[in-house]
């Protein structure tokens, strides 16, 4: 049994997205004592039952890693992709009120971007940007106002995400194969490298047979991004065509947030998260350059574990009680 002071219970922070869910367990002072991982908890992508199961699985694993049985939680901070609108909050409130594997006294519901904002801005204001399986930008003004842009999901949004890059690249190849673009714009190198990533050899028309298989869901398509990025880099002239626009799209989302919050040109704290964004220098550089061209001086902080931002929010909630 843990020797941590638990007189007021435990704190849990959850970072849930379209690929996986990360949970950390802390004592009431924010001291990290356990962590757990589970499957995707983006309900828009996997459905409510699967998302709730992922939350429970991750929480259970976090307690197990601390050598504890699941037990009451003082504050749970949930930052879930695609799950922060009013109807979503009602579902999560019902879950916390008796559906979860542990009783939760106080629930903080945010989106995953707000975790990045909390973890990635030293003064608590600025913009948090996620470029992962999906994408979103959220912000807070120095006076405490909040705003967001993006987060519309893969059907009508997710610009600047791994999924969108893969789909844009596949559409580029389709147009190339059909002859719907000038021949000099096409790239046999790109075509062949992406086909190889899909397990194909000769006929690019076979792409259809692969990507329309039921198992090629949003997460699996987004998972092709590393191979697609390397395929694009093998043909450098395609970097400004396919890679850099992703950075510009993410910057545009951040600019939309800054305008809503009336943050003037100049200093702009920016937290960046998502393996796709953090791991692709061309996209990150294009994002920063676009912000600079609009008059901002971005103060960049990489957030490799947004889940820790949830502990910041939870401790603030406890302090305000």
C-alpha cells in the first residue's frame, strides 16, 4: 500500500486521443505515483462504449502501477479529443457519477488541447497546438478568456494532422496516376514509396483495395504518416507541396484563436504537442515561420506529455475549493 498522504484522495489526469489513452495518478499534492495506458478514447472515432472502456482500463492500470486497488478520486481531469461539447460533457458526467470504476468527487472536462496549453505555457496564457492523429488549437488570454479552432474531426477538419497528410498524399497519387495533373508535377518515386508502405509492388490502382479494407480505420491510416513523410522527403520538391502546408494550417488555427482572444501581435507563448508535429521539422518550421510573418513572436515549448497538464488543472481546482 502507498505511504502517500491520501487524506483528501487522489488526483487523476487523462489524455485521451484517437490512437491511445494515457492516465497518470498523483497524490493530492501532485506527486506522480502511477500511470496507465489503454486504447483510443475519442468517442467520435471509436464510439462511446469503447471510449468509456478505455478510460476505465487506463485508470485501472494507473492504480495497478502504483500498487493500489482502484479507489475514490478527489479530482479527475479529463482531456479527451473530440469530446468536449455539451452533449459530451453530459455523457462524461454520468460516467463519473457512477459508471466509472472509481468514484470521482470532482470532474474537470476539457479537450486534449487544453492539457497542452496548461503544460506548455509558463504563465498560463497563450496557445496550445496539437498535430497528432487529429489536430486542434486552443488558447487562453492573459485575462482568462478561452477560445479554440479546429477539432472538427477527420471528416470535415483535422488540417495539419497525420491523417490529413496521408489522405492528401493518397489523393495526390490518385491524381498523378489518372493524369489529372501536369506530368512534371507527378512523382514516380513518391508513388512507389507509398505503395511499398502499403505492401504493394506494381499497380498503384491496388491502393484502393488496401485502404478501403475495414481494418484501415482513421488511426491506421494516420499510422502511415512516418512512411509517407519519408516518401515525400525522398522527393524534396514535394516538401512545400505536401508537408509545409500542414504547418501553415496549424498556424492558421493558432492565429484564429489569437484573434478571438484579442491577443495582439508580439509575444505569443505556444505549446506544441503531437508526435506528428513534434517529429516533423518541416511542419514545425512552417508553423513558426507563418506565425512570425503575421507579426507574432512565438515562444515555443514542446509538450511531450500533455497528460501532465491535467495535473496542473487539477491542482488549481483543489486550490480554488
